[in-house]
């Protein structure tokens, strides 16, 4: 049974991807890509419903790959194909990529290897498909200028090699190359610790957690928006956090130190990425920092170690994939019309792009954790897990870390809200302060449809979080969880629709049956501007940026020396100089011998007999 | 009719024909000569599939016996060598300018020497043909046609002569201990650990010297295809074969030897990687990279199990393809820009998209990124060696693979991305581009279908 599913999830898309390279017109390539991804999506739904037994595929005599779903990986598989399909639909109208000869080949291949990674039951097939995603990350990022692609390759490659080594050490400890489902290994010796840290590096690099995150903002500036929407915003989070879930719940039994490590890493990721996002002037870079910051929430969920914490981490992973990819795609929709991502050159677009505005509003409220959207529920669950941890654990040190994580998570939400007030003001409200006020034609439905679907999901998961908890989490973990305060889903839906209905009635009754430009006093982030001609959104929070302490911190964070990539490069070059010196030193006797012999040959003029010159 | 002397004579005749033919026909005749070698390899593979044992013996006296045999390992190595050399010779069509260094004749002669050394089952003849191959390499490196960089060449001769002396000493010692030089009679005989180490060092020194000279920055005579030939002939084929066949498979070695082999492989990986990381000349970086990657092959051999040998063979095949591809890409770059230094080249991806694609495919295979062929040996070697308890060595090997990623991506960034500093016209798929693209595509396909690659190896390992 699983073999027939694999035909649609891997073999057929792979075949189509290979064929697409040889098709010259763009339209058939787009249609084929959407068709095979639709087939894969339908197949992923069937896999999730039927949960077929794993299948063993003989690769060569020493190794057979074992592929099959469990409740969590089936769910991940479903969303991989869902995001793949949405991105393909969106990309078929996105100017920067729709005509590219290789884009759809890369996209379909990306979904194939992501499917294989999610379905892997043994470590080797996981490493193989995981590593193949690295090559595809490079290929897709190279569609931009390519410089950031190499940085991404180096940092994520570091994570992948770490994962390989971590797996080797894990297999040494456990004696099996199969990924364990039940109780994992206790972290009671250095080899297991090393394995845990190395595997964690692999998951962190994929999910974009600190300190392995620096490739994401750079890539955001260069890569096409659909690539950012599918990679760091959705697939990387799904797979990276999926691996983290397997590490922290199946591979190892985490002790207090491991939990503290996760909590600290997650908290720092939230705060530092949130602070960096606050001062960005480029929409893509700002969103990239939020792709990083949100990963921190997921990590602290796993750091809580409790059932509700893990559920919160996984649910936040899903929610983040939905709204973050929605935000990137919305950014692309804006750029399609204004041809820029610079917040200084955008403004007043709500009247021209009302649908996109509503979608971005939903995404912004979701990412900021405002009810009744999905981000609120997962963050609420996270706060609950932090508070439970604070009271349940006995270690004073760990209590302190829980408190720090709780404060970081709440502060992170504030930073997020502040940043997205800036985004909404700069892009959709305020005034268009650019010299060229021209705007492109309206976006086609293929650009708008994914935004509508994703914003709809933000509402659905916000109102019905039990869809995830009851269908995925509880069957996978085999235990039940309860929220501190129940969420009346049906009542909430009714109230929401009633409010919307009343709003529409009010709008019509007020005699405004159409959209008009309205000038009004606006909230400008608490700033007091001293000029009257307008106030660009990028001036928001200038006082924070220029604050006496924060100014120095920002300067420190923007130094290239704090970038993981530069640190690694510097270290490798330093070691290389030492090794080169030693190697040359060992060859010194032969160097001296050659020097003496050369002098002798030159002195006695016999050189020409040995080495006659030929032009 | 015995096919072994026939094939050897045919190869020799083809090499002589290349040597005496007019200059403008030489590149074409070189292709024919390589085709002859490759056909011979395929014939031997067919024999192995049908389980026919080809042997040839001509006894002069008790210790001097000219004997050849077609076995699994030597046929595999010769197949890979002749296939890669054929690709290089196709690439070199139309390059008459290289004839001032006797390029075609040297390559044809080198191929014959490699063939004879691989199939020889007598140590003294194996040594003589190996020396012959090294001599061809020296000619190929322009040793007798340029007085530039004299000091470096003299150092090269000194080191090479020292290695020859060590090899002679080793062979004499083996004869005195066992009273024979026939490999068949030496199977499972003990070899003193120190002697094995000297033997290993001498073989590696001689092979690495030639490649190092070919890719040396500032050497007037060096060109990238020549370095590619030397890499495939001396390092990837002969050095690998001698270490695997003579030192690992024939003689019974102790743990000391295998630990030393691991240490030597680490030296190769890291010292060459250091030069590659700090280098600024394309040929030099790729040459150092080739030496560094040879360390990974040695590391696979150090596993001393059947799986290790099979992994080493896949690693050798992957390296042969990828390094050849990188050298040929380097040659394309140098031909188009006339420059070797990274400081003078940049932004070429826009002008040379085919070369850039081939370069990145080969680089990914060499680094060991899935789904390329280079991934499988690296992954399997790490997993199996850690199981044997060699944790530290494998940690270092993974670090080495990461360093490879770092310097190859640095090279790609500097040459193909960034600011355009040198290039004149738009790239069109020339025959040479098709060759490098074919090599890159083969690395990808064979990695995607490892079952075929490993299944193919079954013909050679029983």
C-alpha cells in the first residue's frame, strides 16, 4: 500500500521534475508542477487518514530504506504538500520565478525530498533526504544573486554534517540505525551528550534558531519571495521542528540541563531576533527575523518538557508555517505592484489592495498572538507550559530559566506586535512617500488565493485548536492534555461572524458602499514627530534604536564578527595557517637540499644539459 | 587467443602511434587510443561477468616472471581510469597548443603504463610500470622543457628518487622474506609494520608529487587537464590500487598499519585542505582538494572489511569523476579569461552558466552532499567506522568534509559570483562543456541510483 502512495509522493513528481527541465515554454511547466503537487497533496491526505504500514525498499545489498508515516509525520507530510501546492499556484503568477527554466523543477524536487524526510523511519534515509534539501536550498537561493546561497549552504551544511555525526554516535550508543519511537536514551554519558548536541545543531540549522540563523536575513534580501515562503518560513520549520520533536521526545530522555539549554536557546532567539526585526527597513528582512524569532517559541515549548509544552511547540510550528509563509507571500504581492520591499517607499496601499490588507492584518494579529487567531492559542499554551514548569520543577536553577523563558516569550510577543504595527502602517496605511507613486496592475487570483487560504487557516486553527490536539498530538504522544481555560470554539465563531456582519451592515448604512481614501489622525508607535509632512513607518521606535544602551547592543549585533559564518571562517583560516606552517616546516630539509643543488647546478653551468630550454 | 597481451600490445601500439603522428592528428588519435583502452576494460568486465579468468605468464627466471591477471579490483580501477581518461581526451580535442609539452603522447604512454601496472601480478613489474607511469608524469609536467621554477622541480626529483629507493628496498625485503615476488604466493603473508609504512609513504609520495607539481601555482607548463590526467592515473588509480591490492588485500597487516593508515589519511585530508583554504590559484586549490579527497579514500580502506573496500571503490569512482570535472571546469575558466588567480576573476556564472552548473555538481559530489554519489561512501564510512570505535577519526573526517564544503564554496563564490572582473563573451555549449556537464550529471545520477552503482561493484567483488 505504502509503495503506491510513494509513487505519487516521490516517484511521479521526481519524473515530472526531470521532464520539466526539457520543456521550453513556461506554461506547461507550471501546469505539470501544479498537477503533480496536487496529486501528491491528495495522496498525503490519504496517507494521514489511512496510516499505511512502513515499507522497506532495497537500495543496495547493505542498505534498505524504510519509509512509513506515524501520526506526526503524516501530519507534517500533509502540510509539506499543502504548502508546496500553494507555493506552486502562487509562483505561476509571480514575475521573478514563473518563467525560470529550473524553478518548478527545484520546487517539485524539494517537495519530493521533504516527503521522504518526513516518512523516513531509518536514520540513513533521513540523512539522505535531509542532505538533499541542502542542495535544493542552494539551488533555489541561487535564483537570486547567489552570494547568500553559499552562506546558507555553509551554515546549514554545518548542521547537516553535525546531524550525520550525531546519528553515528547515536547508533553507537543505541546499537540500531532505526529511529526510535518509544523511550529514548538517557543523557548519562559524554557520547550521548555529544550526539544530542550534534543532532540539535542539525535541527537548529534547519529551523533557523540562534546561532545558526544568520543565513536567513541575508537570503531574504536576495532570494525570490516564494522561495523564502516555502523554505525558511514553512518547510524548514516543519522539518527542523519535527526533528527537534523526535530528538526531545523519542531519541533522548531530556534531563534538567538539556531542558535548560533548550529554554535558553529559544529565549535568546526570541529576544535577539525580535529586537533586530524592530529596526529593519526592508520588509523581507523584517519577516526573515520573525521567521527566526518564532522558531524560538517552538524551542522553548520543547524545553518545557511537559505534554502541553511539546504540544504548544508543535502547534506553534504549524501556526508559524501558516502565517509566516502568508506574510512572505503578501510581501511578494506588494512587491508585484510597487516593485520594492523598502518600507520607506511604501504606504497607503490598503485602498488599492484591500484583500491583501485584510490578509496581512490577519497574519499580523496571528503572529502577535492576538485572539481569536491561531498564534494566540499556541502562545497561550506556551505560557501555560512555562507557568506549570515554574511551579512543578524542584531545581531552583531551572525555575529561574523557566521564568526567563516566560518573560522572553511575552516580551517577544510585544516586540512582534510593535513590529507589525510598523509594517501595517508603512505598507498599507500612512502615506506613500516614494518619488514614483505609480502602482502596478492588480494581482491575479493565483497570487491572492494562497493568501486567502492561509489567512482562513489562521482563523480556523485559532477557533478550533482541538483539530490539531485531538487529531494529531494526542494519538501520536498517546496522552491527553488540557488547557487552563477552555476555548468555546463554536460560540467564538458565532460571535466573530456576528461582529463581521454588524461591521458590514454599519459600513453600508453609513452610506459608504465603496472604498474611499480617508485621512485621519494615526497612531504612530508612540513617537512625537517634529515635522508635519508625514511620518514614515521606519521612524517608529527610533528612540529605542538610539537609546544609550541599546544603540551599543545593536551595533554589536550588526558586527560581522558576531555572525556564525564569519566566526567559523575565521577559525578555519587560523587553523589552516597553523597546519600549512607545520607542513612547510616538515618539508624544510628537502627545500634546503633543493636550494643547494640548484646553486651548484647554476654555478657549474651544467644546467642546460639537464634542463634545456624549449620555447 | 589470450586477450591480456593482445590488449596490452594494442594499447602500446596506440600510444606509439600517437607519439609519431603529426601534431594536428594527435588529439584525435589520443581519443582513439583511450577508446581502445576503454574497450579493453569493457572486455575484461564482460569476462568477469561470465566468470572467465584471464591470466598470462612469461617466466624469465625464478624471481623475474612477467605475469598479468584480470581480477576484480584491477579491472574496476582500470575501467574507471580508462573511462575518465576517455572523457578528458574528448575534452582535449582541438588543443594542439599543448603539444609543445608532448601532451597527447605522454597521456597515451601513461595510460599504457597504468594498464600494465594494474594488471601485473609480479611486484617487480608492478614497480617498474609504476615508475614508468611516474616518468610519463614528469614528462607531462614539462620537466624537461622548462627551466622555470627550477628549485621546485629539483625538490620534486629528490623526493621522488628517495621514494624509489624506499620502494626498491621494500621489494628486496619482501623477496628476501618470502622468496617470491608473485602476488598470488604472497597472500596472507605477514609484512613488518614499519616496512608497510615505508612502502605506503613511498607510493603516496611519488603519486602526490606529480599531481602537486601539475597544480602548482606559477608553474609555467601546468594546465588543468594535465593535472586531471595525473590525478586519475597516479593518485586515484595507481596509488589506490597499490595500497588496496598489495598492502591491504595481499599481505596480512596488523592493527598498527591500519591505525597508521588512518593517521596518514588525516594528514592528507587536513594538510591539503589547509593549502586549499588559503590558496588563491584555481589549479592549486583544486589540486590540493584532490589530494585532500584522496585522504577519504584511504580512510575508507583503513576499515579493512569487505564493506570498507566496497565503500573505498565507490569513493574512488566518485572522486575520479568529481575531481576530473573540477579540473576541466578550471581549464574552461582559464581558457576563457586567461587568468588563474582568484583575485582577478569574478562573476563568471553569467557568462559561463554551463561551466558553473558542472562545477557546482562536481563540488557537491566531492563534498558529499546527497543525492550526489560522493555522499554514499562518506556516510557509510562514518557510520561503520564509528561502530568500530574510531569516533575521533570520524569526527575529524566529518570536519574535513565540512572544510571541503567551505573552500569549494569559497572558490565558487569568487570565480562565478560577485563582481564581474574578467570575461568577454557569452557561453555556448561547446564539446568541452558537454563533457563537464556529462561528468556532473553522472555524479548526480549515480548518487540518485546507488543500487546500480553498488550492483555494478558486485561484478568486481566476489
